[in-house]
C-alpha cells in the first residue's frame, strides 16, 4: 500500500515538471488571443477614424456648396450628377509584388486595406505575385440631409 501511495504521489507531483510545454502553450494561446483582440481594436479605431474623416470631408463639401439654401452653381450640379452616377460603382487597382520581404508586403497590404482596398484575386506571374484590388467609389451624397438632397435633386431636374 505504501508503495502504491508513493508511486501515486510521485506521478502526481512530477506531472507538471514532465509536461512544462502545456503550461507554455496555454500562455502562448493567451498572448495570441490578447494580440488578436488588440489587432481587432486597432482596426476598429482605424475604421472609426476613416469614417469620421469622410464625414468631416462631406460636411465641409456640403457647407461649401449647399449650406444655408445657397443657389447651386453649375460646378456643384456637375459634381452632384457625377456623384449620383458613381453610387455603387467600383474602382480597381492592380499591384505586383516582386521579391519583397513578407513583412514589407504585409505593411503594404495593410496600408491598402486602410485605404478601403479589398483584394479579390491573386495570381502568380513569374517570380512575383499580382494582387487585384477593388473598392466602392466614394460618394458624399449619403452625408447630405434628406431635405437638402431633395432640393438639390429638384434643382437638377429643372434643367
């Protein structure tokens, strides 16, 4: 009985020392989750910043061209027509990456992502890879208050 108890206690006490990798693995997983959470929060903040910048740009453009019942200029009418035509349209960009290091390529891809470019295709071309990106064209129309937008569209239809 004493021998069984000694064997049991020895195995029980030595197990953490026999498998230290499991403890390290749990710490790595924890740090990975923390890193993932941090990366997610950074992307959310980046998205919020980009949204705020676009809203501010739209407000400035609106005030300059339409604020306080201003009469629409020909330039403004042309801009509004073009902006309405661009709603739902895509812009495309093609980028070839040669022998760049993966960290450099990652930085460049992140920069493109912050500019709202989405990669939809990658194809090899010799020793380089060609990335195809797309994004929706910017439209400030959605930032204009509905009442003013109706006034603007009404002015466009009078022609």
